[in-house]
């Protein structure tokens, strides 16, 4: 393997490292410019690989093998150029969409882009130097292609650094520049290899099969590239609205179509018109995450809420909402803080879940309507409500005490439900007996009074007879078991002895 082949092999490895580094940084930072630069490095890798294959065939390959391999090489190059066009259109469309993405990890991405610039610089110098020393036109051409990649990397680096100074649109401009250079490279690869397939007998320099050093562009080629860019620019106006989306089209910021239905549509390319697609057909969800709040009785409680919402008015949503997640999280946090601050921790941890969810949903919907967000709150779920970890043991003791209290209350209730009916039955019995005793005494008293009145009336009518009758009744009451002898008033008993015997015991009595 000669010096030229070793040089190209080294640059292939360096290009692989560059491509992996740029794809990684593009994914990490979200930079469209870095993504475009990574694809541009891919073209550099392909060109370098073609040069390496050509040199190896020239050194070791047979004549028939060279012809067959060159045809396969041309077909592969055409396929790669078409793929380059496709990726260029995709990234150029994203760059012209007007949606500015905030870059992440900017210092790290800028450092990686700077390393890429340095690698491209030394690779281009090294290729050109070795090409001049060995007389390889293809290696010199490849060196100029690496220099073009270096200029592209510088533009991307400027775009990334622009975001640090409040100019995020520079990243899109860098992506557009990189894609223009990428499309030019793809055009050169396509035309040179297509010409080689159509006219295989023409003798051309190896460098012509790859590109013309990246700088010598004819008027005809310039017109073609310009036409391609115009077509690409016009095609960026084509957009697709999915079944669960609705589109809002704005012309210079003013809404001209507030409800674009699903399907394929066209709008004027940027900067004339801009379309924003909104997921209005499905319910979306965000969670606030576990946050610590102060309750109305000065206790701390951890709350995590889940908010379910949908876009009910796409126009209001596009015009008034920039960050849906931040808006909903801050609004629901404010609502929960208001609710928790008015209630005690026992209510929040036990029976208050449903009422808290309903009240929070009402407050959040009022906030969304007041700010004209076009967001409809479908539901709110209290995912977690628990005391902080450092006092969880105390709350467990409190829960145990509450459980014991419930047990004692239930036992007392059971005892009350048993003893009260018994007491009521006993009271009813005593009242009934007292009522009967009362009735008896009253009736007896009334009878005695009636008897006394009748005796009084009889006494008034016949005094002697009544007195005698009363006397006899008294004697009968006093001596109920003694025989009595009644003697008339004319009987003389001065010298008579009267023996009155009892019929039961025959004991004489006087």
C-alpha cells in the first residue's frame, strides 16, 4: 500500500469519527446545522472511499475487474447522490419550516463543532499536500472537498455560537448553507457518474468522476442547481395533516385558516406562510411530579397530580400557548396550593380526594379560559397524597390510633344499641305497672267515696237502722269467725248466763 492509499485510509477513519461525533452532538443538542453537517461529512466519506477503491484497483486489479468495478461504483454513486438529495430536501424543509428549536448543551456542542473544523482543516491540508507530492489529481480533489466541508463546519459553529448570544435562528441559516453545499456535492456526484455510465469510452480524469474541486461551477450547472433549490423551496409548502391533528395556517403572523382538516395540503413557503399542527383529536396527559405543600393546619404533604386535557380551539392554542407542559404544571400547582392551604392534612389524606380533584379541575379550567389557551381539561387525578418521608412513622402511629378509635367507637355503638332497647323495655314495663296501680287506686277511691255517700244518704233517711247496720257490719269485720246471738230488747239477761260456742273449735266464748 502506497503513500496515497495510506493517506486516504487515515482520512476515512477520521471521517467516520467526525460523522459519529456530529450525529451524536446533533441528537444531544437538537441542532439542525450539526445534523446537516453530519450528512455533508457522509458525502466526504463516500467520495474518499471511492478514491481509495479506485487507487487500490489501479494498483492491484485486473483490467476486466476494473471495468466491472467502475460500473458498480458509478451505480453506487448515483444511488448515494439520490439519497443525498433526499436527506438534503428533508433537512432543508426542517430548516425552512420556521419552527425555532432551543438548543441544549450549547457549550458542549460548540466544542465538538470546533473539533470538527480543526479535523477538516488538517485533513484537507494533508490530502492536498500528499496529492501534490504524489501527483494524484483525485486526492487533490478530495482535499478540496474536505475544505468545503470545513467551510460548512465553520458556518455550523457560528450558528451554534449564535444561540449563546440570543440568535437561535443562526442555526437554521447554518443548516441551509450546509444543505446547499450538500445538494451541490450530490449534483456533482450524480452528473459525473451518470455521464461516465452514458459515455464509458470517454477518458476523464479521476477527479472529474468525483467532483470538480468544489469551486468550478458552470453557468448551466448553476442554473440547474438554482432550479433544484427553487423546486425544493416550493415543495416545502406541502404538508400533511394526520387524522388526529388540525392545522392553523398563518400568513405573516395573521391566521388565514384556523382549522385545516386531515389530508395533504399546500401553503406558501416560509417566510410567507407558516403552518402549525395541533394534536386536537386525542387526550393528552402530564404529571406535576411530587411536590411539597403546606396544609391549612401547618403540616407538610407531598402531592402528585395527573392532568388529562385536549385542544378544543386550535387557533387560540397556537396564538397564546408556547409551552403547554410548563403552563399546565404551573397552573395546577397554583390551584393545588390554594386548595391544600385551606384544608387540614387529615382531610387531604383520607376522604377529601374526590372533592380536591373536582375543585382543582374547576380552578384549572377557569385559568385556561381566562388566558384564552384553547385547552379543555378533561380530568384531574390525585396520583399521590402522602406525608413527607421523615415523618411517615408518626403518621403511621396516627393511622393506628385512628383505627383503634374506630374500633372503640364501634364497640360503644354496639353496646348502646343493646342497652338502650333493654332500658326502654324496662321503662315501658314500669310505666305500665304504675299506670295500672294508679287506675286501681283511683277506682277504689271512687268506689269508697260512692259507698260513703250512699251510707250518708241512708243515715240521713233512717238514723237508727243505719247505725245498727253499721254496728253489725263492724262487728262482722271485727269478729269474722265468731257466732253472734241477737236478743230482742225485751229479754232480761241480768241473771242469765250466755255461752256462745264457736262452730269451728267449740271453744266457749262470752
